[in-house]
């Protein structure tokens, strides 16, 4: 059972364009929605995160849009650069403390930004 | 500041062999996690620990065991390796129980089972 579904699996964008990655979740008990960025040969690193009481969060060129009623959230990368080429994972974790802060990850999106 | 360190970085095993993956963190984090990453499946939680001496099962625990004898170390064991366990394994740690605290990942162990 995949509780967090991510699309697309891969994405090619021209330099300067907008990259958009979408995620949908099922469990309404999730209360924290981070995005992780992973470069080849490295572990994932937190990029940006949002809580469900906020509809949008922006940090530099990266924006999360959150739609609680639709149980969907998305990552927008403005003015995409070749250095943004990486794999991006959305994730979700529970409000319930005894879940140990577990993260449920989406399947990942491999982004390639062409010069 | 090393953060989260995983050893070894690469390993090739034969079916039926055993091995232990070591994760060490120097950030005094309470929570530690083991994930496996497979193409098209994201990261899936194997086991986790909420403190020294504790362990709990994640999504895909079968075929793996873990131990957290010291706060800074979290060991993942494969008792009898199978080809289905070929994967990239990531360890992560987190300071506390608040859900908005990030998990910090190591750079992974690439394991091939022949």
C-alpha cells in the first residue's frame, strides 16, 4: 500500500523553466510534509517542508503548494538550473508521537535540467 | 562535523552470507532509522530506534535485524543474504520526536547479493 504517490517519475526541463512535481497522500493523520533532494552517490537532504495549516511555503526558488482538501502537495522550482538536476522525494510523517517520527516517502522524481 | 557515517560504502555478498552495516552519528540524536532505496520505490523504512536500547519494525523488516546498544550507533544485520536484498541502504538520524525536525541521512551503503 503506497500511502504517498509521486509523479512524474522523470522530468526534463530547460534551464530557466519551471519544474513541477506532484504528490498525493491518503492518511489524514500526516502532519508534516518535507521534500528531500538527492544527488547521485549521496543521501537525501531536506530541501523544504510544510505543515497542513499552511497553503504555501516559499524558500528562494523553491515553493511548496499544499491542498489539504484534495490531499495533494507539490514542489515548484522556479528558474530551474542545471545544478538542480537531482532526484526529488516527497514524504509525509505522522502527528502521533509513538510512530517514532517515521517518514513515508514517495517514489521519487528524477529531474534533469538541460542547459 | 561528520554527521551520519555509514560503513562500508560498497559490498558484494554471496547468497546465504551474513553481514552487518554500521551507522554512526555524532549529533547526539535520539532517533535513528534504516531505509532501503530501490528504483521506482523511493525509500522504505526497514527498522528504527527511538533511543538507546530500543528498536521497532518499519515497513519492510523481514530478513533484517537491528541493534542500538549505544546512542550513537545503529547496526543493521543480514543473517542470510538473499538477492532480493540487493539495494542501497541509508541510515538517518533525528534529534527528537517533533515531526518538523529533519532527518539527516548518510551517503548510503551499496549492497549487491549474488
